[in-house]
C-alpha cells in the first residue's frame, strides 16, 4: 500500500515537473546535441527497472544492444555508461578535469562524510591535500617498504590460523580470514593496533563494513528522485548514520588514547600513520584536523578491507575451479620461494604467474565493477555523443573485462594471457582498470598490490586445498552479490592440507 502511495506521489510530481519544464523550455535555446543511445525510459522511473539486482551485468547486456556508450534515465538522474577502453580513457585520463567530481549518493551525507572523505570531496584544495597525505604519509613506496614487516606478521598470523584449521580438518572461510588479515595489516600500518581481536570478532566488524558498502552501493530512490532526500524513504542515510557512528567512536577512542600518550611521554612516536598525521595536525601547515583524520580512517577501513579480501576470495575460487592453474601457480612458488616457505614483498616481482593470476581475477571479477560514480562538469562530447552537464557517468569495467572483441575466450580463467604482456592494472591500460584511473585513481593500489600476492602466494605455497564436503567443482556457485563492491554470493569455504 505504501508503495502504491509513493508511486502515485511520484506520478503527480512528474506531471508537475513536466508542466513546469514546458513553460521553461518555451524560452530556452534548443541545444543541438546528440545524446547517447539507450533503452526508452518509462515515465518517472525512467530505466530504473532495467538495473536489476546486479547492475553491472544488466548494463553489460544493454551495451551489447546499444553500444559502448549508452544513456539511461534513472528517475531524474541522467546516467551515461561507458563500456569501451577507448571511451574510458577519454573520461578517466584525457578529459579527467571534466569528469573528476563524483555524484554523491545521498546516504554518504551521513556525518557530513561527503564533505570530509576523500572518495566524495570535489576536486579542490582539500582534495589535493588529502591525496597528498595518502600518497606521502600512507602509501608511498618508502612508507610501505618501512612497514612491510607489519604486513608480513599479519600474513604469518593468517597462515597460523589456517594451519590450526588444517590440523583440525576444518574448512576455512577464505573471505573472512582474508578480511581479518587485510584489515589488521592496514590498521597496524595506520595505528599500530589489531582491529580484529578475539574480543572483536571479524564477523561483526565485517558486517558493519559490509553494511556500509551495501548502503552506498545499492540503488536508493532518494538518489533518483532528489525531492525524496528529506524523507529518506528507504532509510539508507539513517542506517548509515548508525554504522558510521560505530566506526567513528572506535577511531575517536584510538586517537584520544594516542594524544594522551603523546602528552604524557613527550616525544614518544609509534612511527605509524596516526603519529604522522597528528604531527601534520599539530604543524598546522596543511588543512588537516582530527575530524578529517577520523574520516580518513573510515575511508581506509571501508575501502581497504573488503576490496582486498573479496579479490582474494575470487582468486582462490578461480584457482580451486581450475586445478591446473593452481598447480602451475604452486610450481612457480615452489621453484622461486621453496615449498612451504614464507613469501616476502620483495619476492613478488619474481612471481610473474602469480601476478598474472591476480590480473586475470581483476579482469573477470573487478570488485568495484562500475568504479565510483563520476559526474560531468559540463556538456561534453565523447565518442560523438554529448554527455550532459551534471549527468552521472559510470565506467563498466566488468563489461570491458568480458568483451570478446578485447579478450579471447573472455569467460575463461586464463592467466597465461598476461604472461609477456605489458597490460597492467595501474590505470594506463584502459581495458583493465579495476582501480580506476586519472587523478581519482584508487590511492590504495600500491598497498593492495602488495597484500594480495603476499596472502594468495602464502595460502597456496604452504597449503593444498580441497573444497568442503558436498561441493563439487562443476557446481560451485559463481554468483555475485552487489554492494559498492561485488562479493561472492556464497562464501568460499575450503579445507587446507599442509604441503
Ligand atoms: C583490490 C583492492 C581495491 C580495489 C579493486 C579498489 C578499487 C577502487 C576504485 C575502482 C576506486 C575509484 C577510482 C576512480 O573513480 O577512478 C577506488 C577509490 C578509492 N580507493 Fe580503492 N580499491 C582497492 C583497495 C583500496 C585500499 C587498500 C584502500 C585504502 C587503504 C583504498 C582506498 C580508496 C580511496 C580512499 C578511494 C577514493 C579516491 C578518490 O576518490 O580520490 N582502496 N578504489
């Protein structure tokens, strides 16, 4: 019934809107422009129904019909979706000054996160300052080299946990174990603490983070019908307020304890990101305050843990489904590192097949399949079509990864395709841009590209794996579920056997 009232309400608004635009249009110059093709929108809701539960897949199908640049009306938001490397390059690199700002999902206005968090702030002095802080104080090669022992330690803890499961003959929930390791590596680098302690089970915090990803990623009526923002009809913003508050409280506690320690002990320094950032705050030379630090941690926490662990879970899934590829990856590890031995970050460059496995995983399962939404700063012609000012612009990385005109046998897991190829994921090869590109490229890329080979390599160099009882290769569930990242619909559980 509520739903019916809402639809009636929307139809009334639509009528009003059209009456007003008719009056306004009478005096307006008609702009000659060719908009991208796309499915015919329905009144009011436009093409919303076309998105379905897995928008990246629905949009890939639409690209088959209409081509590499399509336009949809999602409620009142004109959306352009690009699915070709050439056009992606135009948006992410060639004209990135026009397309660098984001469309802000209504829910991320919770706790003013849209004004304080790097993924959402517009290109501005604050944006440049935050990017500088990420690149200089957190993810520079120098900083990452200095704290690589922390990540090594966390991977060893992951191995110890898996060994315990192996001894007990128990299956490991790969995504959850990887999430704990990724997040602990990040939080140790950032504030010398384990986030995932036994008293703070991975499942619970993973749930908070996953809920945040779901809220930000799932279609929200308030985003498509701005008039509904005040009502927040699906309650997304209200729920996000609660989830974010939980994390902000945790960060506040950590920061207050550290500030107290610094007051008590004078020059004490843990040499972690928190100390560096508190130095910057005290220095007052750059625009950084405690509130920004908390929101920065929130982004690192949310953007860093889930993306990395979901990618690892997909990589393990593909290796278990393709035993000959698993054997080949293990053979390389046994030869270069030694069977059952520890892997260090310095070894990664000597493991081309392991790197190829990860690239192939990014191609088939980009965990942020539509990147983060951009918006067009002006009417701009791309590929012969006008992208209107203010339109939402999505890059369908998933569609490009499965495009048979770009990749042979696109649905097959063939890491070999990357051996001897220059194609990399660092934002220069637009057929494979799982981290985005241009000035908004993912700043966590250097960390993810250290963590992933380290974790995946360790899991398969030290253990053999078999699927849980009752699961057979051919029947493995390969479905996605969509938040802002794509996770496996069914968690991968596999039984480790020490090598
Ligand atoms: C497998 C791992 C990861 C993937 C696939 C991934 C992917 C992405 C993508 C696609 C974007 C949007 C880029 C664009 O609009 O062009 C992004 C942005 C971002 N990522 Fe990542 N990411 C990963 C790991 C991380 C990690 C480890 C961190 C931090 C610890 C991180 C922090 C961020 C932040 C802060 C942004 C916003 C940047 C901006 O808007 O300027 N990500 N990421």
